[in-house]
C-alpha cells in the first residue's frame, strides 16, 4: 500500500461542473505552494467515483511524505494500465485523458473506477495509472 500525504482535495465533475477547469487549476496552484523545491513524486489521485468518468469524483493532490494529518492510501493489489503523457504538448494531460475516455467508449478499456492517479516525476515525466477490472 502506498501512503500519500494529502495537500489538497476537491469534488467535481468533468461534464456537469462548469468550473471544473478553474477548480483544478486553483487546487494545483494552492498545492504548488507546498511543493516548491519538491524532489519527491507528486500524485493527482482520482477517487470516490460516483459512477464512471461522466459522474462526480474526488481529486486529491498528494506526495509520499509522512508529515501530514491527512492521508490517502493507494492499494498495491490493484491492476493498472499506464498511459504516458506527451509533456511536449501543451494539452498533454488532457489529450492522454481523452485517449483513455475514447478507449473506454470504444469498449477496449474496462475501468474499475476504484482509484486512478497521475504520477508527476521530478524529471517532468508524467504517467497516468488507470485501475482496470
């Protein structure tokens, strides 16, 4: 089990919350104040799914650090598909998510909707881990 120290969290919906982009941007901006000179891996964790990617979900920003009162645990027994984000694209993260949603719509990706996460490495590399059935 991977234990993450939670820096910030929101509850939102990609399709029914007209402020979703603003909420996510503000959350990352606030979290970045705590991530300065961060040499650790940072995580954007998607959890507490209402249904599928069209429903409400929680998004939390965390890192491997035991200096917090708020924690989130990522189970190690989960099966994940890993999607690499093209960080040379301005919309790289969004484009990677669009591919994930397209695969799901096409029936080639069967998501578990337990816990998914984006993994941000200090090198700038980003991976998206999608829990699958």
